[in-house]
C-alpha cells in the first residue's frame, strides 16, 4: 500500500451513531458504534457483546441516531447514560432530541 492510501485510510472520517437497546426487563442500554447493525448482532450473539446484556434477551434496538465524530459520540453517550430512565424513554419516543443533549456538551 502506498503512503497516500495509508494516510487516507488512517484519517478517514467515520460517522458514529448512538444507539439504545431495550432489554427484556425494560432497562435501556446505551452504546455507540460506526456500524449499529453489526454491533447489535454482536450483542445478541453474546461473545463480543456487552457483559451487561448477557442473559437479558430478547433485545430490541429502540433508537439509532447519527452523531458525528468519535469524540462527540463519546460525550453524547456519556451524557445519555447519565439521564434518568424517564428521560431516556422520552428520547426513544422522540419527545426530546439528540440536539438538546449535544447542545449541553
């Protein structure tokens, strides 16, 4: 691989997404990924998924939102994790938006 291709691959801008998964007990798991479909399947499969989600099937992907770069996605994920369950449910229902969360950051 020539140096230009290596540079382009190293610094390509990946779009990160925030996602929420509902567990059978009603709890909401928050995560980020560049490929939510793949990550959700990893969670469902168990081996590469979150330890928190093991044994909590069935799992349902209830929210997927485009965030932007990884740094912002990490900040939004942290903020969402700290929300109360009621506010997370409002986020899932679309009654509050990611923009309000991003604005605080």
